[in-house]
C-alpha cells in the first residue's frame, strides 16, 4: 500500500561524528537512501582552531599529533563512504573544520539536502545550557526535516 504523500528524498546529509553511535546513524540513512533512491553526503565536522590572543599551535609534536588524528578521521570517513558505495548508493564524503551548526547549514543548503540525519544523545538541561543546543542552531535556519537517531536506538 502506498501513501500519496510519502516523503521522497534525493539528497540526504548525514552527520558523522565517528562516535560509537555512528553505525546506527549510517544504518538509518542507508535505509532511507535505499527506499527513496537518495544520494548521501557524509559530513564530518571538526571545530576550528582556537582563535584567541596568545594561542600558539604548540610544539611540532603537538601539530604532528593533530595532523595524524585528522588523517585518521579522514581515513575512517572514507571507509564509511566505501561501504555505502559497495551498496550501490551514490555518496560524497566531506571533512570540514568550522563551527558545527555553520558547517551543517552551509553544506545542507549547498548540497540541496532534503533531509539531515544525525545522532542524538540525551544530555540534560545543564549540559545544553553550558554547551548550547546544536539541534536548534541547525533546525532554525534549515527548511528540511532532521532525523535524530538516539544513541541507544536499534536500527535494523
């Protein structure tokens, strides 16, 4: 039975934080992409370097360590993209260094995303007051739905 107003998606932006919940987020996005024929954009965002007076990049060993971490995250993101491609789904992988909400809004708009899929942890009010509420920062400027996958979700 088909519903007349079934959602159709052509472009899904998937936020990848490489946390333990990443497989669940990717599984939810894959399921939607299979059902709708959408292409996926896997987006991994790192915060920008601190931009305050007195900040120095640190000794070469620190810079090398950060570069190694960036390359490792890039490799892991590419592996996820390869898994998606192996399933016959068109995918683009992006790794960006900028504030999270800004990156998501910019990429969702530039990629024509009809849907954003993201992991969601159930932090309390105190955590949201201190660290901000990224969901609202993203949802307010976007005109597309956001699917939040709880970190304890079971996705088959």
